[in-house]
C-alpha cells in the first residue's frame, strides 16, 4: 500500500473543496428524479462524505461547508483580534466569509485532486 504524504497544502485543498462545493452542480434531474451525476470533477467528489442506496433512491451526504469555511477563516486569520462583544461588521461571520471568497482559488489544476 502506497504511503500518502500529508501536507498543509493538501489539507487546505480538501477544505477548499468542501467549503466551496457547488452541491447543485453535482446533481441532475431526469424523469423527475434527482440523482448524483455520473462524472464529477475531483473537487466535487472531495466534498461528498457518503452515498447510500435506499428504497427511495440514493442519499448523498456532503461534508459540513460551514465547518470548512470556519477552518479556512481561522487559517487565514479572518477572526483574529475580533471583540466577541462588538456589534460592528468587523465581527460578522458572513462578512468574514465574503472576504474569504473574494480571493479566487483555481482548483481545477490540482493534480492531487484529479
């Protein structure tokens, strides 16, 4: 079994895949049924926690986007030095997420996720 090397970059790539997953882009509707697309990009697959078949079809569970956004926000220092009692926009989680999304990350060329 080949040993997989863990690096900070790989961890950040996985968190990015989860945090910015476009869940509807992973699904398709055919004959009134919603199903998982057959061909998903590596970044889409990385965001999927599990796929289960049931009597009603399939159940697709995605990893927690908010937790991944929180971890990325902490990594990039978006929450440092914020007064938790402050009512200003500087301590607004939504504002911090919006700031994080202003930095574009091109993940299509990541060989580890292909």
